[in-house]
């Protein structure tokens, strides 16, 4: 798994992105999984099996802890660590696997750019958000909006969220070199997020950090 990026922000957030170049046999040999984890992996299709195992291997490599002993999922399926003051988020798309560790509640999303997003954009983009989408960069804006809402959803960590109705993003100007903006998720109360997005190769990457 060649290292693509390993950055630490001023607030202590660490983001690691690996290029997954190995096949599943490599991860079968390199991972020690519990019986329940093995059953879960076998329930997935082949593509999802490789993505899940690559993400677990990345955690094992990056974090100097016993992943099997420390990693848990809450009742909503959100992963968390037993050690205090460290929040975790995971994402994978095709050949990349990404991991974020932060003292802040965090969510990440990485996705390969695909033209088909234009066909489903109406399901997650509000009329207000559609206004500031540049017509000559529709695909880029749509992926950024999806990534922002997916990362906010991961940070929130609960179910029953309507991306179009329960989330809103402030206007931004797409810049493939990277940019920041803000967003909100409104459920039992309002949750505010600082968002950072960028595009590399043909992938979009977004991080959401919950404000205190």
C-alpha cells in the first residue's frame, strides 16, 4: 500500500491516504480478524471486501494500538476508539483508502469522480445550493457537495438524515487545489462543521470537523 499522503493539521488532526495496489490475499495474510469480523467480510461483495480489509490494514499500520481490542462501533454503526480524546473516520473509493484521526469529531469522504452523479444530484442538492453551482464545473461542484454532506453525516454518526432537507452548505467556489467552507446539519439541534475539500487525480476528498 504505497503512502499517498500523511498530514497533521495545526489542531492535531492526522489524515493518511494510501493507494491500494495489493490483492485480497495480501490482506488475508496481513490481518488478524476475529470470527465475527471474518463473517462480516464474507457477507460483503468482492469489491467491498477489499475496501474494508484495506481500511483495516491502514488503521493497523498507522495506529500504534491493538485495533481489534480498541476499535468498536456504536449502536448506529459509527466506529470509535476506546481510548479517549481521539475520533476516527474512514473512507475508501476504488484504489484509495483514507483515515482521519482527530481530537475533534470528524468525518471524511473520498470518491472517484463519475459523470453519473448529475443524474442523482436532485436527491441531495437543495435549490439554494444549486444556485451557486458553476455550469462549466457541474460535476466538480456536485461531488464536492456530496462529499461534504457525506463527511458531515459520518461526523454526526446517527441514522435518519436527509441530505437535501437536513443539511445545508454555505456557498463556495470550487478550486481543485483545495478550499474551505462551512455547513450545518439540523436534527434535534444544529451541528456546525468546518469543511475542507480538494481534488487530486480524478478523486474528490472532503473533511468535516464539528465545531464545539
